[in-house]
């Protein structure tokens, strides 16, 4: 396979979706396998050997409950021609839609990994591995948490170059950031941070409520002005915003030295200066369903 063919194949992976529900299962398995390959770990592994790590990745970066379907990408990535399975003939002969159970994959010692030709091409071209990883990240995860994903899978690559654009036909609206910050009068809608150095705005970002990677539009109603900390924890699902009253609700999974963050639990965000910019209910509902780490803390 040529590098162009390899990139095209990874760009074309079929990711399960129902409406705008997201499924990062295949992308996370690919990134984990790329990390293993670059570290020189064995290229093929039994499901039982990697399921704990894959499940943890899904718990951290997928919708609530994703861990329960951690066996799906291990089985279904083979349909994209990027994964090769080995195991008993009676298992491998099944139609791809007849997914084995977690118990079957364990007990039958089914193993998987990149096909040998693809594996060899990636091993001799680390820059190709980095480009594949960048494209997978760009297509499935917001900028705020991409480094966290890389750290979790043990990959080290150069930061994505925003000038290269998106790997899909959609392009970001370069005016989105300015429109959202203006709507919120250049302050974080959670903590009110509005730090400046002369005229330079510091650590204030325009966050998508419904991720751009999930089809979220670049409009004020899908944006929040957030400081870099609150942007990151929002994209990680540590808190969400109730559509009915714009009250922040935090996850029970957030703990440690988090008292400052948790002090906002039950408080309303600072609303934009015009009601026409208010966060849209469908976008907030998407975030609660697809990003927020349930269950929520008790209502206040």
C-alpha cells in the first residue's frame, strides 16, 4: 500500500452512528494500536489482552456506557480492511453483523491487529503514523482534548497544523471564535475570567457545545465562551448545562481537589448579551447525552 492509499483507507473508516450520536470506538482502537506499534509492542494481541485499556479509553473519551461495547471495534474494524482477525474458524466465518460476545472473544482467544502489509508500511514510516493519528484526531475529537487522547494511548506526534484544514469537506468558520467571545462580552461564562494583557485576550476560548466533529455548526447558539480550564473539563464531560435554565450540573466522577470547580454546581452560566445568542436546547441535549459523564451529582 502506498502512503496515499493508507491515508485514504483511514480517512474512510465506517464509524457507527445513529442520528448525531457519536461512537469513538474504532478511532480509539486505531490510536491505541498505532501507539503500540510505535513502541515496538507485539503487533497482534488477543482481545483479552487489550480490552481493559480499550475500555478505559472509552470510559474517558466516549459517551457514558461506551465501555459495554468495547468488543465492537475489535470485531468490526476488519470490515474496513485495516484490521485482521485470527481465531477459530467457526468464529471468523460469522457474518460481520453477528458480533461475538465479550466472553466469546476472550474464551476463543481471538486476536487482532493491522494486516501485515499495512503494519510493515507503518513501521518503516513513523511520519505516516503521525499523519494517520492527526487525521483520526481531527475527525473525531475537539482540539481541547486531543493531547489527552494522545497521552492515554502513548502516542507522541507533532501538534496538528490548523493551516492544513479539516480532513473533510467542512471547513471551520474563522469568525466563530470572535462571534462567540463577543456574544459573551469576552468573559468565561462559568467563572467570569476576562484576563487581558494590553489588548490581548488570554486563555479565553470559543467552545462548541455540539462538537464540530459531530456536525455542530459554527454559530453563536452552539458556542460558549470558556476559559481554557472550563473548556477542557466541558469537553471531557465533567459538567453539562441544563437546557431549561442554563444551570451547570457536574458529574459524580469528578473528584479530588475540585472544590473550586464544584462550587459552580447548581449555578447558572453567565448568559450572553442577547437572547438570540442563547445556547440552543438541541445542542445542550446532545452534549448531555454524548459527552457528559453520567450520573450527575444531586440537584441543588
